[in-house]
C-alpha cells in the first residue's frame, strides 16, 4: 500500500474503539472511564510527524440521551489530548455528533457534517487526501462518502469489504501508512 501520505494529508479518527477502550452497552462519560488503547500514544506520535492535520470525529449520542453533558465530553477530550501530547503526538480538533441514532442528524456519521465542520475550520483539508480510521460501518461509509481512503480497525479479525485496509489496531494502521 502506497498512498504517498505527507503533510498535505489529513487523518480523521473515530474515538471509541480506535483511540480509547469502548464501553460495550455504555458510554465513556467521565475522565475516570477513559482508557487509551495500547499503542495509541505511539501511533499518534508517528501520525503527527506525517499528517498535516489530525482530527477526531465521534458520534456521542450519550449527550442526546442526557446521560452526559458537552462539558463531560470536553473534559474527556482535554484529558485525551494531554495524554497524547505527553508522548509527542497531537490531535488538532475534536468534532462530535450529539444526535440520537435514527434522527437524521447531519453531523452523525455516516453523514458528512463533522468533516465539513473540519474543512471549514481547516480549509486546506482535501478529502481525497484524507484517511478515515474507524471500527464501525458508519465510520467506513463516512470516509467513502467523502472520497477518503478508509482503514477499518477490526476487533474480531473480520475484513470490512468497503474499507481500503483492515487492521487490528490504530498502531498497525499507522505503521502501514507511514
């Protein structure tokens, strides 16, 4: 695989299941519940040296359900950023969709709203020079809808038919790209 990734490229990342441990049947509602997955700090250190922009796009319907607040989410993202920064990595910005699934919200993946917000904030983002890494169908469809390269993080060793690449972790995906 040779995508010729350089500083003109943008890395879009899902959060739960890619950056941090997913709480099955629940939501990460506080810093105490947030746990980085193995290899994430090293991955983002490498990605920071290669990609011009790194953004997180995350569906967070726990807000829409009233289980958590935007302030809780902001605290979690600040904590995540600090952990990654301590290891020489970076995340330039977080975008989130608070809408409930099935409500037709334009922010919620696989819709393109969060990517369009990112492009408005960082006009240099070109979707054809972007990679979306995620662990769900909606993540891969989000990337495909925008013409991005897509990387599927498979937790069960299943191959995603639409993804350009299937890997077992963020670290494996970044290592194959840089």
